[in-house]
C-alpha cells in the first residue's frame, strides 16, 4: 500500500482514519511468539490455557498494539508519530476480527510542529473494545 501524504490542512477535529481489520488466527499467535520471543503458553498451548480457566489461547497484547500502530502510521505517515500509548482492556481470541478506530481529537502547534492528537481503539466484530490508546503526530503543512 502506497503511503498517502497527509497535511495538517487536511485534518479537522472529529475526522477518522481509514480502519484496518484483521482476523486473529492461531498462526498469528505462533508467528508473533517466534518474532517477539514471547512464548508464554497462554498464547500457544490450549491445554495449559484451559487448565488456567481460559476457554483457549489468547492473543498477545502487543500484536494488537501493532495492528493499531500500523493503522496510525498509514494515516499520519512514516516518521511523523511522536507519541504512542496504549491500554489493554480485554483479551483477544483466535477467530475475532480486530478493527482499528482512530479519531482526530485535537490539532495544534507545539515545538514548531503542526500536531494532531489521536484517540485510538481496537474493537472486535461485536464492537467490544480490546485496546484503547492515544497518539500524537506531527504533520507537514502545504504552506
């Protein structure tokens, strides 16, 4: 996907970024465990997860945070993100479709940059919030 150039003049409070959706699979869990080194059995071993009282294995929180970071970066552009903070609210489960929600909360100038504050979330197919967050990005001006 080619990066679109977003300028400060193109955004207003209340604008929303394009959503990014991804169906979480068990393969995602295995691939992320290998890439991150997070081999907590709750993410890949059904027997241990069920023994702990869970219905099955669940997704890595940072995988979900990465989906959101991808959506934000596609919106504001590579190199423009200044701050990114997330809070995990619920576990993610294989088979869920995770969708990003990014809304422009504020536009302003700080440190000589045109900035936007973004309110962010990831929800499943039922609208259940799995992660919330905020981000700050600096956007170029046409002027």
